[in-house]
């Protein structure tokens, strides 16, 4: 299934949950705080900007933000919050699309790099980030840690959330490092809906190697945006990669 088919008009309408979930202040405010700090007064580029969950409040902090996204419906939802002058958006794939100019920060939040379903595409995403950055610029990735330790022998799925109106489970193909997230939602009229999203999971060490191939050095890794220690039990991480200040990124930069 193509990503543009997943993130269609219906998904864009249902994506925003103001004040709850990943839009809750306790989730969003530390993200924006940390990204504003890492931008250091420079320009920021968000890969897979979506409806502007992070880009809009980050721009509100005075950070100039540009986005890249391949979903026109998601961009249309963003446009109800910020115009093209406030947050310019390039329509395209985050592994290949170019935004004009140079940036101090490129970032990719909420596991979105896993939407690229091959290792080659994920490496290309790192290389694309490097092309956009000034020397010394940073690439930030928020990503979950694969939960294979929770996968029972001979069983392909794990349940990661079960509420009264929602059940989420993941099915794994460990040979290809593929996982499909299944989202079962039951509304007040007891009507059920199933949505599926495919991903390619990445181990932290593999992510570091992708970064090195694109010319980055890992600067830090924490368990969350607030800077908690990353441990073997952390379910996710925020990793910051940096280009050496005295070295150009791989490839040509956009003009």
C-alpha cells in the first residue's frame, strides 16, 4: 500500500486530536522545547510535516519552519492552521524531495521514518537530510524500539494498547523487519473500524550506521524529548545526529 493512499482525506480529517494523545500538552510541549533549542535560532525543516502538529507551535516560537510531505489532504489540513508564507511545504517524498535553501535543523518525529519500507529508502532519507543542512547542522529522529522481546514464540502479533473503544496490535515479519499496525476503533454506536499502517522497524544500532553512511555523527540519544536516560527497557528514543562543522554534507545542496 502506498503512503499517499494511507494518508488520504479521511485520515487527514481524523488525524488531529487537540489536547489529547500525541497532541496533549505533556507530549507536545517538550518536543517543541527541544527542537527550538536544537535549531539554535536557525531555520528548521520537518520531514513528513503532516497537519503541522509540531511545525505550527514551533513556528509560533519564532523558528522559521518549512515542511515536506507527500499527502495533499494532510497539507490541506495544515493550511487551516498556517498559510504558505508562515510554513512553506514542498510536496514530495522525504527521502528525495528538496526544499530550497539551507537549514540548521532537520527533524522527523513520531516514528515517521519507519513509513519508508526499505532500508535503501531510509538511508536515502538520511542523505536527503544531510543535503539540506549547513555544516554542523543536526538531524533529529524520534523512533520506537522494536518490541520483539514481547513477541511470543510462533505468534506474529503483540497488543500494545487495549481501551474500551480502541485496540492496537502489531504483526511482525521479522525476516524483512516489517510490522503492520492494526487499529481497531469502536464508536459510541458500536460500529467498528479497522485501519492498517505498514512500517519497517529500525534497531538503534542500524539507525546509527545509516547516519554514518550519510556523514553524520551521533550527538545524543535519550528516551524522550525531556532528556531522560535511554536504557535497554526504553520503548522509544530521540536521537540527535550532527554533521561535522568543518565538513560538507554528502551530495549537492538545494538552491
